């Protein structure tokens, strides 16, 4: 699977920024967050910010891989069912027994799985090869030197690198870190994302709607998308789309957030120049038209003393969603010092004809199944119900105004 | 991708349970948890336990898809750059404006994206087609009936099913639920899992090790694996492996947990019959040998008045991990009333020869890359460092004692 960047830089109208130009401009402005120490129990899913080495060799002592009897292999040399070796059992060593045992020649010690091999022993006879009880054990098969013994360092040697910086910690990595003696690890912190949906038309879902009002879905969706991309996210809904509404709401978040996202309003056209101008006073904002559909009007910059990155996404929910995946997701990856959030890109056969505006790359909602991708009915930027049925975005290159059924297309698999 | 069940029921020794028999026995004992109402902000990643229908049509009112002028299309009929239609602008309608407007013939109203279309209007002229300012607007292109209008119900009609029970909620689904007016949804709760690692040899990672002691990794790993599979998990380490240690620790969890997992000790052989017998008094435990490598000794049952499912997994970390993915993961899916946790299964070319015990299906740790899978060095059940490098399990069927390089094998992709 390759990066979901689409088919390179296509032909776009002169006044538009290409998707790749815009992605590059964003990434130039974003630096990884400083690493933090995380409790191991909280580290799953975070990106490791240090190499983890073995504090001791693994295992740190020779031990038995089975329940049985620690012996000198030579003492079992010619044993058989008919003519067992019979050895006195001089001790029982449980896993976790920290005493020092020394095996005398011609004797055996009962030993449990994981228990330390006594000095002088060089093999373990599994209990299944013996009569399995009593002060004297009958051994029915010879054990080779090293039988059922796990030697110290057999898994890893002290100081060996077990996990490399940059890996996103999965359950087995958590086990490796614990085995290496770690209860805390240095990780890239989960970016703290604040999502503000702006617009006087927005109300909380479920509240009675007056004509002209809609229930806010963007703040819920974008916060969820940020969490899916490894962030912690909070949301605030229905911020009035004027300087007196937007600016205090943003400034309030500046000390809490590593990245800000607004949806609606401020990304729009001339009507909102007042908010845009005010935003530009907080930092270095750039408002662009990107050669993409949906999601053409985009704003990005950094604001405040800490130069917190901010995205002003379009207000149509499908536009906001696609913009998030194309532009915000790579920024969240960069904050986590990783590129493992690239969405899978595949090629598939287009099941029905599609249209696309000239000079803009379309990302159409579709259902990918078994090498075929079907465009959904309802490609409007407001048609959230169709997005809810999609599992993929169909890419139509900038220079195309449509594609017929049956052609092979690039498809981005949605998270 | 198909279910990671492996190549059917192979030939196993008579006393062993097959992987599929054991999986079936487990699933027969597990019922989905009762659904709960979840705040939408907490519902991402949970399995939806109801259909979500549109509380109102989406959109719920005709509105403009662009910034422009609401008009009667007929009034723009023959307008052109040279001969614009000029209409008086009688109002400005912002998004969220809930007043009732009525457009008189031969007039226009300024309208913003998302704002409600005034009664009497049947089209929107984009601002780009006009002189864009003033009390009278000059219109340079005729607008067709319905131009830039999003009709009520164009995305979904009231009562339409937008999300179906059983879907695991992803960010776009959260948006759909919010758009449908929901701030809470009925979901399958995340199963509460308690993980207890038993064994006198276990100490917390990083504490000084006496000879014979090891740092506990299982409780961290299995808790992380449970979280990865949609659960919330807590862990307790180093429970003494005797009835006085294990039973109170389990009973303490019975009222808090939907599923219990122990690792080590109680799953082992004859030495631990006391714990096994005591466990059986708490419920219906069955201890079996499963035809699998690693992870042959398995215990499963339900205990306590609420018949909480419990798994007693082997203590070797690799055995515990593989057992979790093969046996506990499907149980967690069943508690969530879904089968979407099946691990992806692919076929790949084996890069090096492997060995396997006769009569048991091996799941060997490997690295899958580009259609080829390479078995890792260090296939011992205690070799956690190698597991940390794996991204896949290579299946060797029961009847095989080895496979040569170059053959095609079934591979399970690890989470």
C-alpha cells in the first residue's frame, strides 16, 4: 500500500494551490511535540520517542521450560522404560524460588516451568518421561545436554535494543517494554486538539430546531476523527462567526491545545473578512483556494505566542471531513513525529461513471469492495448521510471532468 | 480478506481439542452485554446497538449552497454581461437566521451558504455571477430553477435509517448521528476486562530482580490487547498462584468485570490442581489441551453468580499473547455483539523453512512484507523480544511437522 496522495500534481487553474503544495506548506510549519514520560499502561497507541533496551538479559537466568526434574544429562545416559535411571530427589524448586541450589552428581531436583536451574544441572527431564512422584524419580528416557533449558540471554542480551524509537506501541510492544524492566517509556504525547464549530445556524443535536437552524455535527465528527488519529480532543459547538465570538474562543484554547480546528464561517468568502483579518492579527494565517473538491476554501496558520497550528476548515460536513483527512491528519502525524497515519491507497475498478470539476481533484465518496469501488448517490458537500455509508474516497484527477465506468481509479481507504 | 481461522479442522491427536472446537465452545458460553446509552462524544469505536433514524429531514429546509442572491429564476431569464438583470435587494439572510422571508417577484435577497431560502425564491445566483454589492444587484448570467438550492430532504428524509445496528462507530458515523439529532446513542458497552497475572516469580518491571524472578509483562500486554479489541481493562500483577492468592483476587473482580483473564499458574499441569479445583467450585471451569502451539494448556469457564467468563491463559508471554488473539478476542467480539474483530487472514510465500509439532497447529511469529512472510528467529514461547518484531503469525497445519521455504502459507495479520 502506498501513500494516499493521489496521482501527483495535476493541472490546476493558476490561482489554486495543489493538494500537495498545500500539504507541504502545512508540514513545513509543524514540529513534533516534545516527548513525555508515559506510564506503560497509558502508552499503548502512542509513538515511542526513545529506543528501549534490555535492562538485563532475557531471561536473566537459566531456567526450565517444563515441569520436570533438573539433572546432569550424563546421569540419564542409558535410561529406558525397561531400565530407568533412578535418582534421589533432593529439592523442589518452584518458579520464583530465589534460593541458591546446587545439584550433586547422581541426584535430581524437582523443578517447575520458569524456575531457575540449579547450579550443576545441565538438563531438565520432563515429568512425562518419569514416574513423576516420590523421593526417588525413575527416568525412562535419556535427556540431552540442555534439554528443556532456556539459557540466560536466549531471548535478548543486556543492553540489546528491543524497541526502536518511532514505533507506534502495540500490545506486544508493551509486553517487550515491561520485560525490559520499564514501567514508563518516553513517547510522543497525544496531541491535544480543540475543535470549534462556528456558525449562528448551529444548535446542539436534539434541541428543537427553528427553521434555518441545523444540528451541529462537525464538532463531534472532527473531534472523533482527531481521536482516531491518535489525539485527545475536546469540542465546542456553535461559536458565533464574528470576531467577538471566534477570537475569545480561540484564545481560551491557546494554552490548552497543541492544534486548533475551526469549521465553518471563517473559511468562507468575502462575507467573513472581518474574522479573517482578526485571525491574522493573532498569528500567521494564510487563506487559500485548494484545487480539491470538496474543500476548496482552506485556512491554515499558527497563532499565539506558542505558534499553535490552526486549521479553518469549511463548514459543510463532507468538506470538513475530507479536509481533515487530507490536511489535518498529516499534521497530527507530524506532531507525533511519525508518518504512520497515511491512509492506505489502493487501485480499484470504478463501478459507475462520475463527474468532477475541471482543474480540481475530486475525492468522491464510495464503497470499496473486492477490487471494485462504487460511487455513492449524494456527492453534495452537505450530504452527510452518504458519507456515513462510505468506506473510501475515489480520486478523480484535476484534468478530468469525468470518468466512465470500468476504468481503474486511485482510492483512499477511510479510517 | 477472510476469517483468520486457519485451514479448517486438521488432524489432531485424540486427546486434544481443535482450535475450532475450542473457539466454538467459548462462543456458546458468551452472550452480548446489555446495550447502554452513551454520550456521542464517548461512542466512537463502540458498536451501535440500535438503528439511528433521521429525526427530521436532512436538510430540514430548502437552503442555499453558495453565497449569493435568492431570486425567482424567471427574473434572471435573459441576463448577460452586456445586459444584466438588475433587481432590488430587499433583505440579507444569514445562515441561522430564523425569520420568515418572502421574496416578491422582481426582487432579490442576499443569502449566505446554508441560509434558508425565502418563500417565493426558486434559485440562488452565486455572488460570482453578479456585481456583488449594493441595494440593487446586477446579474450577469441566468440561473436555472433550483440553481445552488439544496432541497429539504435531499440528503435524507425524516425517519430514514441512517445508521444500522451493529456498525462500529467511526468518525463519519458520529457526524451522521449528530446530524440526525442524537447526542446519545445505544451502544454495546466496552467490555470491562480484569487481567491477573499469577506467579510467585513475578515482580513489577524495574524493581530489583532476585535470581529466579522476572518482571511481569503479561498483565500489561493482555490489558493492552484487550483495549485494542475494544475493551476497558485493568490489571493486577503477581497474584500468588495458590487458592488463597487467586480466589480472593478473582472474587474481588467479579462484580466489576465482564470478563476475567489470568495468565500463568492455573493453566499449568498437575502441580496446580489445588487452584484448578478451587476455581471449579466458583463455576463451570474446563481445562483442556488444545491442538495449538504455542498455548496448548487452556482453561475457560464462567464463575460467580453472574457467570462471568474467565480465561486462564498460559504464563509464557508468547503463549499468552497468541491465546488471547485466538480465543479471548472472539469472546470480546461476542460481548460486543459483533464479529468485526476477526483478524485479517492473507496468503503469503514462506521465506524460510519452519518446523512444527505433529498434531498441533503452529502459529509462528513472522514478518509479513509484500506477499512474503519471514519466520523470526526465536520461536520459543518465552521469546517476547521476537514477538515484539512480529507483525503476523504463520500457520502450520496440524498434520505438518515442517514446511519448506517457497510454499504458500496462511498468515494472520496481528493487530
